């Protein structure tokens, strides 16, 4: 992680770093410590955009500046972007106070302007709305930000190091956005007790005396700052030979990465690593280190596979011999480049490594695999919500179609409604309209929200037939993949034997849900009532935790209730209890074959739910049926 952060500060064109790791692994601490060891920068005293006074090509909306304009030296800024930030806050917008009080159109810079020549840090970047992540990555790639909104037209430099951290347990970043980060690293807490003890000892020493602790490491920090400064000066002089470029291309081709971004980033990272190590030319060791950082998140993999890289394959492609020098300018060297110590990058589990059909814990149980997932129908929660931005159900959101206006000061201004409110004031003097603070109206927009998709899956003996359970698992896996794309939170309840179990508490980590589903055995009786009651408990608990997160309950069963006294009556009573919660529910009927009892349809009536045979979950199946009817 430290190496990735240093390389991207040496060569910001690499494109930033994504740090993936479990909670409590000092991701944020490390990023915040980076700014303190970077060399300070020189800026104009009156420039809000922080351009470089020594760069004649640099321009600022606050400029131009005279040759004798006052300058100052300041530390590099670490600008933190909160998950709940709006597009106005990121890009900047019209200065509302001066527009309303003075009638002046003036641009108020956003976080991108403040982060120029510094670090833009997004904690929990996987929870940031997709359009904001895309906006950040575009600005990082282009080095400029363009604002065309609210009567403002501004373009300014936005060259920064983008660093995102995330906990994969809270959900993955979309693949198309993951690829836009230059480098990625996996971090985990040490399992070696002496190392853990040293971490605790240093943390407690810092808490007891922050100033004394910082003084103890001041010389080491200063040495690191000087090394970064030297590497920055050296990076433009590093030779990247044709042999090195060919080797980079061979590595990227071997891992079947899409496009050419991987080749470019690997080359830039290899050059930065050579400068960091004090070399004049890119070596095999530089390419290996760069590939370990630039390729894990770009290799082709299944939707729920974690990023990773096969180091054995990497070494096989690189070979044992050092790269030959370039004939025209490759001077003979008596020094043999040594490979730095390897910072291990965790390999992802092999794609498709699911359990084969085999007997479960008891003779009456079995575990079967799902088939390849398909595109399912879109299921939405009824009504208009106000939850976290996503891609499933209709909701009042910060972006989308404008449907009205409300009083307020935060958000996108609805100019027409603001003027109408000012014009309608009973105390307005004749003549021109004068805007006041309480005249301001903010646009109300309809967009899409994410939901809690709670699966309640029947894993009893009546569902255990090989073909039926495979069909059910495939349907649920397809719905899970759909939830992943729509930024939903998911939970998994299973019921079989004598009771129900919450196999996965509601989480954003859809890939964990897929693993739990894959390992799910089937067999035994059908405690349908217990499954529905457990679903009701989870829904009531989540409603208290987050009232704005609207749930979608998906019950997958054939409706056959067995075990206990009068199981059918108890199941229907439990269904009535769930229906009273007012939750949008879907019943996916797992029953198949020529002889069908229709019990799932009866259950759906009590749940006031949409009923759907498992074969009709696929959007392709539905489209085919419509075409056939036509």
C-alpha cells in the first residue's frame, strides 16, 4: 500500500490508487499520513485554484497574475470527499449568497479545485454514487474540470492524486469504475502476534504524546520526503526500452485484460518504480512490481470474484533473464538490478471454484451448483422512496427528472420557482423583483434508489431434487447479480428441517451472499412459517436501523409446508403477519413438473405479493413469451 501511494505521487498520471481491505487495517491513517511527507508546493497568495507559479502554461480563473505577484509555500492539501457530497460541492457552482444579495454571477470553487496539486481522498469509495465516481475519475484522467451550469462557464486545472479506500464486505465497486483506478492493493491485518503488539504499542505511544511521537520519526519522514522529491525529478529521464514495452504487452495479454489502459498504467508505474529505486532504466523487477499493482483489478473474472493475480503465471511470462539494454543508448552496466522484497498480493480464489454435487452433512441433504446466471426481470418497490441513490426503485433524489421545487438552501436551484416566490411576496415593492434568502427554491428530482433485497429461500427436501434446486439457485444468483449492479443491500434467510436461519445479515457485500448461496444444502422438512416469521423479524429490525431503506422481500418456495401441528395454517398466518408490514413482496414458485399443487400461488395471495414461476424470473424468458403471444 505504501509503495502504491508513493508511486502515484511520483507520477500522478498513473491514475490514483484504490485500497481494498477489511476494517481496522489503517487504510485511512496511511492515506492521511501521506500528505505530511510530500514536498511542499509554491502557489500565488490570491489564487484559489493553486496553480504552479513556475509553469508558464498554467492558467487560473482568478488570474492572470503579475510577474511580481505575491507567492507563498504551503503543504500539499489532503482534501477529503464525504460519501454524501453533492455534484455542486465536487465541481463548484454559482455563489448563491452573492447572486441573491448582489445580483452577481460568480463561481464558487469546489473540492476538485481545492485538490489541485494535492490529494483527493474518498473513504468508502464503493458507497459513493456512480456518477460522482465517474466525474472524479474523468477529472483525474484529463487533469482539468469543466463546469457548465447555473449560468457559470468555468474550466480550471484539476491535477490531483485520487485515492479511494473501501471495505469489500460493504459492497464492491462497479467493474467499469474499478478499471479507471490506476493501481489497486489489498491490505489485511497481520496475523503475527509480535507485529500486532508493535502496532498497539505505537498507537498507545501516539495517544499519550502526539508531539513527542511525531518528533521521534521526524528524521525518517524528512528522508522519505527527500527521496520522493529526487524520484520526481528523475522520472522524466527513465528509459523505457522496446524490450521492456514488449514484456509489458506480453504480461497484459497473458492476463487477458480488456483494452490498452492496463499496458499504459503498467508502463507508467514501472517508470515511477525505477525512479523510486534510483535506476536509469526500467528493469524486469520494475515491471513485476508494476504488474502486481496495475493488473489485479483488470484481469477477466466472474462477477463475484475478488481482484487478484496469479504470481506464478506472472513470473512465467516475465522469465528469468533480465531485459536486454536498448542498442542505441543502453550502456553496459556492472550493476545487476536486484528485485525488491515482495509485498504479497492475495490471489483471488479460482474462478468457478464452487462445490460439486455431493452429499451434505446428513444422508438426506445435498449441495448442488447454480447454472450460469441470466438477466432477470426488474423488480421494484412500489411507491416513491427517499433512500440512498441507486438503480432500482423510484425515489426523490439529487439527480434525475425535475418534478417540483421546495424551500431550502442545499441543492440545485430552481430558478423559475425562485423568481415566482420572490414575485409573489405580499410586501414586494412595485418595480423590479428583489430576491431574498427565503425566496430560494431547490429543485425536487425523481431518480432511483437502492433497496434492501431480502431473500427467503426454501431449502427443504421438496426443493432438493437436483434439477429444481439448480433452477432455484440460478434464479437467486441472477437476482443477486442484479442487486449488485443496482447498489442494493442484500440479506439471505434459509429454512429447512425444524427452523429458519439468517444465513447472511443485510449487507452490501453481494459476493458473500453468492458464496453462502453456493454452499447452501437442501433436504429435510419445510418450516415455511418459521422462514416467514424470521423474515418479518429482520424487516422490522432493519426498518428501525434505517427508515429510508425500503425493503423488497423475495420468497423462493414451492409453498409445501410440512412439520409440526397444522403447518399449512401456521404458514398462512405467518404470511398474513408479513403482509401487515406493508412490504413489497415477490413469491418465486420453485414447483416444477406436470403435477403442480399451486400452493405458492395461494401463499402469494396471503402475502399480497406478486407471483412468479421460477422459469419466468429471466427477462429473456418473459420477452420470448411476449413475442410468442404476438
